[in-house]
C-alpha cells in the first residue's frame, strides 16, 4: 500500500507535527510505503531551515509543493496528477490547508482514497479568518472517505456538523511510555534544595493561555508569601507572544518567579518540572499531557475539549475552569495544593504513568491507521 501524508509546512515541530512524524515512522515500520508531501506557502518560507521538513526527512521521503496563496487550484491539480502518476492509493492530510487541497484534488472520481486526521480548531468567534478556514475545512471533510478523530469531544462535534458515523474513526494518540525512565529524574526533582516547579510546554500562542498561568502565579505568590519554601514557573517554547508574555510577567510582579526558557525537548523539560500546567482555551488531545504521563507528572488542565478525557480529577491531576476571571484563582489553588503536599504530586504522577502503561501503545495506533487506510482504498 502506498500512502502520501499531506501537511502544510509550518516550519515548527509542535504537538500535531510531532504526532504526524511519529505516525509516518510507525507506518513505515509496519511495511507501508509512506512519503510526506509538504505544502510550502511563500509567505512562510523565510526564517532559515524548516524544523518540520528536517524531522520528516529523518523518517522517510519528503516532497515539497510550493503555493503562492492560501488556496490554489493549480496546487490541487498538481497533487492529483502526482498521486495518479506515482500510484498513490491514499492521500492522508492534516490541517485545514491540506484538507481543502486534498479534497479539491480528489474531485468526484479520483483513483485514490482521501483520509484526514483532525487535530482541532481554535473556535475564536472574533477571528473571522479562522472562522472562514474552520467552515472551509468542515465542507472539505464531508467529502473525505474517512476522518480520524483523537477524542470523543471532536467526534461528537463532527457528527453534529454533518459527518456520517461511517466516515469517522476514533484513534486516540499516545506515546511510547516504556522509552521514558523517570526514576532517577524524579529522585533528583524531589531533593530538598530543588524549588517546586510548575511548567508549561508548547507554542507561545493565544490558545495555550499562558496569560492565565501568569495571573495564577500572581495569586499563588500572594498565597505563599509567608512561607520561605520556593516555587517557580518554567515556560518552555517559542512563538509570537514571547515579548507580550514577558511584559505581562513584569506587570504582574512575578517576573522573578518565571523563567522563559525558549525551545526545550521534553526530557530536559520534565527533568525540571513537578507539575505540568495546561490552561488552554481549547485542546484536542495535547501531546504535552501524554508526555507528562510518561514522565510521571500530574497535570493541572482546563476542562475544555478532549482534556477531561485525559485527566482524572484528583487522581492523575486537576481540572479547573477556563473562565477568564475564576480560572486564574482556581488554577492558583490547585497549584498551591501540590506545593503544600508534594507527595500528592508524586503519587498522582505515578498513577498517570501507570494508566498510560496499561493503555494501548503506539503500535496499536499504527495498526488502527493501517486498517483505516485499507478500508478506505478504492476497489
């Protein structure tokens, strides 16, 4: 079976990109002939080497398709011609730009099947361009042979938006838990001279809601003012909000509590972090939560999107409201509960890791995708 993964070259390596790279790696391991087609929009090609292209090139062949604007009929024709010439049996897209172009490429009578994985949308009602792209993606997805979903939240959403149950396949993503050995790191982390550290890992963009974490840090600073035991907030990642978040930390008076560390690999990050914070405004099935579980770290997350399916409140972490005003105070109280009782953080992290170890691993995900591709293929 010959499959081409189609994705916009965002030039970064975030949750959806990491998951797609690992999917290509895994399906090649199963013997499926995989290659990656990256859509390179002219306005995004500056700024040095593409980290995403380099990551895909490490796991298999990569082909680049240039495009001048957001939507291009010429690109769609090129995708179709290439697929038919190369004998591609399945085009597998992710992201609205790839979905729309793949749907256009398939037309009415393509000889190849089209499959998409939905990693999610931002749902910002005031951002009219995002709303336009969201609705364009929905129209495109209705034409796909199969659509893979990572969470029950998005499955219910797409069924309400008109996709048929027979189109949908829920395949929750996961990580290779057994490849992580957090024992030594945990012992070092809980040494007496190590500050209790909360951390955020991911792109510095609006939907990740770093501002809520900074406001929670201000509340926590006040709650812990009488106690000398230290705590810190480690913010790892790059993105458009870096300067604005730094300025907000200073304005809130917590700049001395917060470290903006830039891009960090998961192992370096979790060796320093006791509790992961994920106060996002919307999420599907974020990779950071899976990585936290693999490293034996509890999570404090907002109860939005697919995260309530991943965090068992009071067992593997805490769920708080995403409300603009109540959220920071709830988050601060949850942070304080772990700071006061570090043993609860240790125990809940160990529970989260055990739950992941008991769940189906990456190979089951690859097998499920292979079955989706097989059943979607044209006769």
